């Protein structure tokens, strides 16, 4: 796995020794479109990094999928509540296209933290980014108009519009497919 991914380029404070130790614990996985990385009802045992492809996190409510986040190349993802709490997950993580990920087991990560405190700091930064993204999404869905939510998605995450289905985007933006179609038709 060494040197074929640059997952830590965004964290310049991480030392080479920690990077090498982390990379030794990774394995890679190729998931077909529609394949699940994580499934509701099971404890999430991995932190993932998307090398190629994309994924979405979603919940099921009344037999409908509600998309809560999208992840693209160069991003970490996991079912965070389950990964941290060690309780069964509420969410599913699905590949939106053929997707290659690198992953590390929860237990392996904890062992690395004991030896590499700079890696623990990097993990904290990953968690902070996750939290900020989650809070932005919450504010985004509660205080902006449907049109503004779609325009923000176009501005800040245009690749999502190219890769996700209209239904996935609509549930992510907390609107109906019809509303999303009207908005798209006017832009």
C-alpha cells in the first residue's frame, strides 16, 4: 500500500515513522457500485479512505433511503457513531460507483495511537473535519432555502451532482425529487 495513496498530504504535521506504521496496517478493498462498506445493525470496525470512486452514507426510514453524506476520493469515512461507541450502526455506507478504499481496523488504530502520538493528533483533525461537516450540513438543511442548498452543493461539491442519483441528492438536500427537478430546471 505504501506510496500509492497520499492520504496524509492534508496533515503535514504527521511524521514519516507514523505514516509508515499506519500504511502497514492498511488493507485495500474494491467495492462494486451498490456494495456496502458498512451496514446498519453491525458494529463498524474500519476507518476508510477513498482512493478511487465515491460513497454515500444513508439511513433507512419508512422504507426510504435518506442520504446524509457523500464522500469522494481523498476523503476519510466511517460510520462514526458506531466506530467510536462500538455500538451497532444506524447507517449504511454504499459505494456509488466501483470504489477502491484503503481501510484500517479499529483495534489496529488504537494500538498505533499508543506508539505514535502525532497519529492520534491527525485522527483528532479528521474527527474535527467530520464534526464541522456535520454541523454545516445541519445548518445548511435548516436555515437555507431549497434553491440555496442546491446552489451551495453545486459550488462546493460539484462532483456529487455528477456522481449521485437525483433521488440521493434530493434526500441529502432534504427536498423532494420534484422540488429538486424544478430548481434544476430554473438554473
